[in-house]
C-alpha cells in the first residue's frame, strides 16, 4: 500500500506580511491602489515583485522597464540568494529604523533598500561577466537614488542604509552581514593606486552619518564609527572610534551596535 505524499506550500512570512500590508494600504489610501497593486498585489512571489519594483525605478529612455525586468528576473532565478538577502534587509530596516512601521515601506518607498537590491543585481551581472551591463546598473542607481556602489563590491545581508543619500562604496570594499550605516558614508580609497584599496567592514558594524572609511583597512566586527569621522587605520572589534583622524574613544557599548543603533559616544 503506497503512502500518500503530502506537499506543503513554501512558507514565506516576509512576502505574506508585505501582501497583507499592501491590502491594508489600499483600504487606507485608495489613491495608492494602482501603485500597490502593480508593485505588490499583482505578483505571485516576492521575487517577481522585487524585479518589477527595481525595473520601474531604474527604467529610462536608454533602456525600457521591460528589459530591466527581464534582466532582474533572470538574475533572481540564477541566484536565489539575492532575494533571500533582500528579505533579510527588509527585516533589518523594520527592526532598526523607528521611521519604518511596515515591511511594505522599504519595498515601495525607501531608496536605501531599493538601491542595495539594484546593486545586488549589478553584482550578479559583474560576477557573470556582464560588466558593461553592471556598470549601466551602477549608473542608473547613482542617478536615481544618489547612491554609488561599484558592482564589484561585496555586501552581505541584513543591511540598513538609513536615508541613503550620497553613499559611496568602492570597487574592492567588503561589507559584512547586519551592518547599519547612515547617509553620506564613504567606503573609499586613498589615491589612484590600483588593486585592493578599499575598506573591509566586519559584521554588525554601525557607521554614523558623514563618516569616511578610507583605504584597504579592516573595521572589526560590532564596532562603531562616529558621525563625521575619518577612519584611516584598522579598527579592532567591539570598539568605538571618532574624530579626524579617528581614534579609539572607548568600547562599542553593546553586543550589536548595528542593531541597537545607539550613536552616543562613551560618557555621552
């Protein structure tokens, strides 16, 4: 006697919540019904909705939204980790940003989230040899969002970029998981030297507004960089640095600075 096979539907709590919040948004603000339906409710999966949203934001007279969407759809199919990282980013933004009240908000309105997801597609294109297309994505992200991330940079998951204005991340930069940064952050080089020349940011790091981290240096996990600092040397794990040039001013103050988002200096 054969045993019946039970097939369980894949559970996607992030997508389920986004859809529920989308339905509530249409009831609360009917004039946004077209946006919410086209961007969320019309799509069967998170991946399809994400591809549509990226395409609509990046579309231009030089390349139609339909072509963008086909490129993004292909990237998400070939590399499922892109959408998984996007889900982690949404949860991170909701958990850390007091101005974010729903999972729907990053998807529709937050340019930090949208810019990072567009970068993830550009990085996929870069690693698969489509470098001209990756550069085109980078250009459109810079034009649309004011965020300039080189497609060769490596960025982890659970990323929150708050406000996301004037962010610059260079070609050989590496950003770990669960990192938070505010506007006007630069992860750059120190000159025109080629090769590995950009910072390596550990997991759980908090980078304050207007901070500049320059050169092939390491910022240890769960450290804090104060707003307006210029970091030119390695930062040990679990420390707070501040100043121009930045110096160690104390411990990080907590186990996970990027999650707590406490930007006060020791003794402040």
